[in-house]
């Protein structure tokens, strides 16, 4: 695996490759969730690029950005072990050159729920970076996690609206055995807060099986006051719908998660079955 830091070197490298290119955008601190994306990319694409960039533009809280875990050496070892061809790890100044003043904004969808709570700059930051990565790497396939369901919906909108010639692939949420969705931020949870954070997936599963009120009862039991807890349409993120989404701050750590509501047939089945991949439009 080759580590590349500049757009010029990346372009030169990709010009010499053949076949399909798969891109896995990440902010590093790679865990089994990221690994699953890289594995699927490795299976589907001829050439796999993993990008590693902690994007300042999508953080509304400078303390959150400063505390974001960073360990490039370890991430490079993970990406190499999984067979990535390139780790693209540019410095902030390579991505946002002096005078940068363009933003990609997905109106409406990018301004509700996560967009409202993290501020409208959040998804504009995500979309601007991902649009730049799409132009830099020019992938045929781009891999994202269902864990960030609204991000997937916003990026699908952007790809459709701006005619990016690529396909978005969505991979299921990877969880610890006790249900906690993997996140680079979990490392910041104390043992007590990690225990409390289990209330998120438990509330989602209760809501998936028995409706939002059942989920709200679980949240109350765990002493969690969510920023939002709603059943929304997986494309528009407007209520009502069959995707149950939650955001809550546990201690100082903001966590998000989601599951698909159980269909009448799957009700009573293993709640993990409620977690699924967003349908391709
Ligand atoms: P991040 O590094 O947090 O920006 O995440 C990079 C990609 O990994 C995004 O597409 C995320 O949705 C995805 N991802 C993060 N956590 C998980 C998880 N637990 N399961 C599956 N995908 C994930």
C-alpha cells in the first residue's frame, strides 16, 4: 500500500491504474466499522483508495475537533492489512488551499435533524469535502456506513443533483456484541458512560419492535435525554417513516445511531435483524 499526500501525486498514480476505483472516505481511528467498508470495497473494486482526513469544516465544536482521536500509523497498518492500494492522507492545507471559498450545500435535507443540531455547516462541510474527494479520486464506487444514515441520504442527493458519475454503496452498521454501534468517539466514553450509551441501541430496538413510546421508556430508564429520537423516511428524513434515528450526548461524547423499524413479519425476531442497509433508490 502506498501513502499519498498530494492531489498531484494521487492523480499521477491513478492515471497508471486500470479497472474500477473504490473510495472509502474516513476520518481515521479505524475500527471494525471502517474495516467492513474497506473489505467490501476490496471485493468489489479493482483499486481501493482509503482516504484519511479529519475534516475541520464538518466540526461545529472546536473541542470535538481537537479531541478527535488520531493515529495514522495504526490506520495505515489496518488499511494495508485489508488490502487497500492507497492511503490518501492529505494535510489540511492540501485540501483547503489558501482562499478556499466554495461550499456544497444540500438544502432542506442537510438542514434538519443532524443538520439542525450540529448546525447547517456540518453537512456543508461533509458535502464539500466528499465532493472534493470525488473529484480528486474520481471513483466508480464510494463506500459509506449506514451508521451515518442521514449523511448517506445527503450524499445521495448531492451525487444525483451534481451528476457525479459514481455509485454509492452503503454497508450495515457494525456493533459491539452488546449492541453499541462502533464509533471512533466510543474511545472517549468512561466505563459508566459506555454502560449508559447502551441505552441508545436498546431504545432503538424497543422502538423498532414496539413503537417510539417503548423506546422513550428505555431512554428514561437509562437517564438519556436525546437531542432527537424520531421515526423518519430514510430518503427525506421527514417524519413519519420506518427509520428510527437518535442522537444523544453521553458525558461529553455525542453519539448517533439508527435502525430500521421491524416489519410485521420480523417483529419479535432478533432485534439485530432490525438493522439493515438503506434501500438503493
Ligand atoms: P468516520 O471516520 O466516522 O467519518 O466514518 C467513515 C465511514 O465509516 C462513514 O461512511 C461511516 O458511516 C462509516 N462507519 C462509521 N462507523 C461505522 C459502523 N459502526 N458501522 C459501519 N460503518 C461505520
